[in-house]
């Protein structure tokens, strides 16, 4: 579509102004990472031109809550993914390839899990984990995440599977491969784009989650980076500058992931979404 | 199996706990029938939480949805500048709720950035306690949620807009269908599936909102932002009243499941009619 040039210019200017207002909190969070605490209070919006410092980040990196939190978050995120990705891929393969009443019911059952607020199942989950002696352990949090995000994986994978030809399955079957073998050797490698989306989005959610680690890991037993920030800022009231340093360190991994894999973020988050 | 053990079983257990007086601190658990539910009917804190949740969710369903569509329409050109601007709108989505909460807390407190900027700009009259009165606090929480989720809505709308064939818009232009008429008659019906997705996702987001209310206001002032999600957490894990908290969880679940089903059915019907 073509519109007169002057409309195009106004449109760009307008878009830039709106975006700048929207980005103000991000700007604020970023510039104050590199300013001393008193400068943050006095001139929160100023650029760190003459008082640029990396002391906030260095100080934040020294905090044991942050070190411990980053390590725990990494373990939990990777653990949850290792469990959740293959399980949801296989479940999706099953429900989308076998046309039985059971499979359809199972799909409905998974979709239903997509809209479940975590608070609804959290209390019984803690009781079950306590019985299994997994409360206050990494495993407890990992199992909880893997189960809770399973429906999302099933949803994305089964959406993708609709575009994978069934002839491949049949060819494999004729060659005498078992369905498990067909899945791992033929189907799963083909689903790489869907797998990337599921990994990226689930990694983001598990890394950023606050409620589950707060309860299941328990602050006295271990912290993830999110509960670590909460304790560092909320309870121990650290230096104002370090606050921004801590948030910077916590966000750096997801921001890096996002900038490099933006494509997968968008397709994962909107995965089933754009298909309607 | 894992899903059954840690998602479905808990849901069933939540139902059964809600009929007991289970409390982590007392060893005896007895069946109390619908006692917990009866108690909720006269529980002013719970009723307040339901009201707060309803108000916040209603605003959160509408605001990011409407603004997201506006932003999508604004940023849909394929130039480099607009690609950068789109990325900016998407950044808040990848940040942790905890981080977003603390950034906004630094802005919203009495001596926070918003008030100091207003002061410097000579707009001291507009300075206020953004978290001090019930209305301001609810408004602030909704603003934070809108800021974080508007980019997501915009991305979903952008994908829907991209799917509209250029020929269709050009044909409309030839027929004199421009401006608002073009939006009303062509764009709006064709983004209907995106409206459904955003509405349902925002609905669920609104009901489970926890990080902001826990960190920015901790339910205050005076319970003004104590939503159902936070209340279940306090009753369940601070007072350890698992039975009562489970009854609240069941009510929350019933509302979320009911409303999302209704929303999907209503909005889907609109999609079919087009």
C-alpha cells in the first residue's frame, strides 16, 4: 500500500515517540546498572557519562544469593527441559497419530492443563512431593515444571505434526521399524523447528518462574535466581545500585537467548496461536 | 504419567482437600463436607480477593489487547526502523515477573522515579502515592501487567495482519473502503482468531497474577490488591490451612475454566461467521 510521503514520516515519528515512552522503564533499568547508588537517587534518568561504574554488577556477582541462584536456575531449567521435551514430543506423537477415542480424550485432557493456574494445584503438589521425599529438592522443582509445562509442549508439537506427512510413518513401518524407533529416527529429527520453539519458550518460563521455586524449593533450602532477587532486595535490602546489578545479571541470559533466537520465541509463543 | 501424577492428581486432591480441615500444623484431618465453602461465603477477605481479581482481570483482558492491536497496526511496515521498534515491545515479555516488579517498584514508590520526574518537569501537582490508595494501587498493578504483556498481544496481531493478502486491501481501497471503514470491515474480522487467543491468554494471566502483587504491593494497601492467587498463597502457605486454601483454589479453577470456555465459544463463533 502506498500512502503520501508526509503521512509516512509522521507515522514513523509517532511510532518512535510511542516506543520511547514504552521503553522508558527498560532504559531506566539499564542506565542505572552502571551508576553509583547516590547518582541513581539523584538523577535516575541521566546517562552514566562521567560516573560510569561496573561496581554494581561486580558487587551483585559477589552475592552468594546470586551465585547460588544462577547455578540453581540453570540446573532446574536444563533438568526440566531434558524431561519435558522428549515426553511431550512422544505424547504429541501419540495423540496426533492414533485416531482413537482415547487419543482424542487425552488431547483434550492436555489442552485443559494449558489453562490451569499454578496456584490451583500447588498445595496438593507439595503434599505429593512431601510423600515422595522430594519436597525442598531440585528434583521436586524439576518434576513440577516438567509436568506443568507438558501440555504446552504437546500443544506445539502436535500442531507441527499435522504438517508432517504420515507416509513417512508408513514407510518406516513397512521397513519393520517399531513405532518408538520411527518416532526417534524419523519424526523427532523432523520436528527440529518445533523442538527449538518449545525449548526456548519453556526455558524462559522455568528460568523466570517465581512461585514454584519459592514454595517447592523453599527459601531456607535453596534459591533460584528469581527467589534470590526477591530475598536479596526484599529481605536483606542491599545497596540500591546493587539491586540493578542483580536484576541485570538475572536478565542477561534470557535477553541473550532472546536476541539470538528471537525467531523461535515468536513462533513458539504464537505457535498454535496464529493457526487459530 | 508425570502429567497425571503432578497436574491431574493434584487437581483431584485439591477437590478432596477442600472438603477437609486439613492443616499442616495439626496432625488430625477431618472431613468437613462443604464447611470450607460455607466459610468462604462469609469470609470478607476472600470476597474482597474475588472482587479485586475480577477488576484486575477485566482491565488486563481489555487494555493489552486493545493497545496491542494499536501497536500492531502502527508497527506493521517492513522497514528496518519498525523491526527494531517491534523488538523493543517484545523485550518485557522475556523479563522475569520479579525483575519487572522491582523495576516498576523503583518507579512507583513515593520517592520513586515517576514522582521525581514529575517534580523536575514542574508538574509537582501530579505527584502522588501511586501505591497508596486502593484505586492507584490497582491501577499501578494493571499498568505493569499491560506493559509486560502488550508486546505479546502485538506480536500475535502482527502475525494475523501479515496473513491478510495485500490484494484484498488494495481491492478495498479501489472500492473506496479506507480509514476506519477498512479497519471495521476488513481488518477487524480477519484478526478475529488473534483476538480469541489474546483474550483467553490474558484471561488466564489475569487470574494467576502473582509476582507483581506479592512484590510491589504485597496485597496492600489494606487488601486492595490481594487477589485470589495471592490469597491462596497466604492462606495455604503462611497460615498452613490447606483445606480452606484448597476450597479457594477450586473456586478459582471453576471460574477460570468456566470463563475461558465461554470466551472461546463466543469468540470462535465470531470467527466462523466471518
